[in-house]
C-alpha cells in the first residue's frame, strides 16, 4: 500500500507498511501510480513488478508521454523494483501479527497526570473539563494525596528509571504551594529509589509570577502555556469569570517565563516549553494565530482543533476540511520560508523524525493510556488519562487500593492498538499516527476503536505537510 501526493512542487510517495518516504520526479511519480493500479489488493507487488510484459508496456507508454528514451525508463522501473525488494516500496505488513504482544508490553506505569486542582480562575467556552471542574467534581488536591500519588507511581514503575509527572487542572497554579512541595518530595524519592522525575506544568498563565518562573526553571522539564494566538481569537473563547478577555492578563507573563527559559547563560533544568492553542469555527484561519505566536518570539508552538458537541456554535465540521487543509499547507510553506531567513520556529504536528524514531513498538501500540499512563484526581481516583476524568464508567481505581476495576484497564490492553482500530489497517498514515486518540474516539463514537473521522482527516493532512517539510529540508 502506498500514498502519493503533490505539495510545494514535490512529488512524494509514502510506503504505508514501512513508513518509508520517497521524493521522486514527475515521471517516476507517474510510473509508481500506474504500477500501483496494476497490483491487485490481494497480491504481492513483487509478482507484478517481475512481469516483463508489464515492465515493457508501462515504460513504452511513458516514453511516448514524456518523450524520454525507453532505456532511461527501464532503469527507473528497475530502481522501483529494487526498492520493493528492500521492503521500502509496496512492502508487506509484518507488524499486524505482533501488535497485540507489543501492546501487552505496555504494562509498567511511567507517567501520571496529577489533577492538583479541579477548579479554574478562567471560564473558557470550549473547555473539555467542564470549566475545569470535570462534570461537577471540583476539588483541590492535598499534599498527602499528591505524595501518595508519587509513591504509587514509583511502586508501579518497575525497572523504569525515568518517570513523568504533569501538574494539570483546571488550573494547577491555584494550588501552587502543593505543586512545589510535591516536586521536593519527588526529589527525595529520586535518591531513595534511584529514579529520575521529569515534571511538567500546564497553565493558563494568569498566576505566573517571579516565584513560578524561578521554580519552574529550576525544577520543571517542560512548561505548557495555553494561548490561542491573536488577541481577538484568544479573548473570544478564553474568558475570565466576569466574561472579559484574558489575553492582556497573561501575555507578559508568558513572555517573561519564555524569555527566562531561553536566555543565554540562564540557570535552569530545561529550555523546553510550548504554546498550546485551540482553534474553532471562529478562527478557521488558524495559520494566522500560529504565526502571531511566532511573531511574538514564541518558537515552540501548537494549535489543536476543538473537539466538541457538533451543535455548539464554535464546532468544526467536515465541510470545513478543505479550508483547514489549505491553512495547514499555508503554515508549512510559511515555516519553510521563515527558516530560509533564519526566523524558523517549531510547530508540534510538523515535528517528524525520518531516521530515528519513534520506534515500531510505539507506532504500533500507540499511547500508553491506562497502561503506562494514568490520571489522578484531587481525591486520588485513577482514570485512563486526563481526557477520561469525569467519565464514571472509566474509573479504574485509586492510589490507595490500586486498580479496582481491571475491566477498565483491560479495554486499553491488547485489544487497543493500531490494528484494532476500524479504519487504520488500510490507512497509509498508520505508522505515523499510531491509531489516533482513544479518548476522542470514545467521546465521539462511544468506542475507543471507532476512529474519530474528522480528527483523522486533519491528522493525515498534518502528516503530509510534515513529510513535505522534511523532504524540502533534505533537498536544500
């Protein structure tokens, strides 16, 4: 199975089963399409490629079409045949039979999302967490619950040395003193158990001050900052409790934190951060919002499509896809132009490594929801991930008794992988997507294995753009 597309004057071919990417000229692109059409869906491509009658017919036809000597086209054909033999074009899927076993290896906890505050000092219209209170389950995590959560992570981490903890909400900074004490406790656990904690803070920015900046620089591996881009975009959806916009309350805080995190010679644990926005039907021109963040000096950016009830005014729909595709392409082209000027920046979904990862284990197994990763509520309840918190049927257990509802965790074990998704087996992007988000699938279709189609279409376009950018950089 292959996927062909043209973007930014590049002719790109993706081999689905090996995730190989080929940048070719127009003639080779045409030839690949003709050969692909000649391969029956249930036949090995090598059999078709080995037939001299097909080789002669295709090269003769293309010789006339492009006014190219047949001998040159025969060489191209033979190169394609060699790529097939090497498993890089029209390759056979060798991973499906291993998928369930690979997923079952995700049995050791490595990360928790600590909901230190089910409450928020903002009132964002599209908030998936019910204004930060998760279906009325408001609350503030005590230090004792937080410590027990860290103990639970260590106890269930096996031989894993590197552990991840995300301070989440609601808004975690309304419980900032507990966050700091939990980091200090984590550092004690590191020495006691030979572990290394990587802490992340996700914040709306309202309460960022010098103490937050100094502490996160010393102790946090990453900081996620919620910003939707332009002032008018941000203020339309991200309100204060009185309904007023919040852009002017947070932007200087974000600048101060990012500047301190990236300035030369600063003492800090990490330089990592990223701006995380959401776009809705009100800003389908979201490329302008990403560029607005970049123009403010924020070099690590992300913006996600809203996931919502289809009946709300800000919902996106399938009719929006053509316009949204154009925006993703526009963003990719602008990013390449800025890179040439030395003004490059990163966009989360366009970060792709064609040489070093992710490993096939992660590509087939997907995220470690419920198996490697759990969310912890202020009272210590355990859920498969932060997006399932508040769904009573997804309560998995608690930090005191452990997993008390193994049937919930079992949903996400062996029968939750790339090949259990209803649309993924035959998809060209499967090894770049890993089956998508189980929570989005569940909340849109009631089944983690029924793909959220709208999100899937957008992700395939993002992958196309990311691969094109990788090709462009490699050919500079």
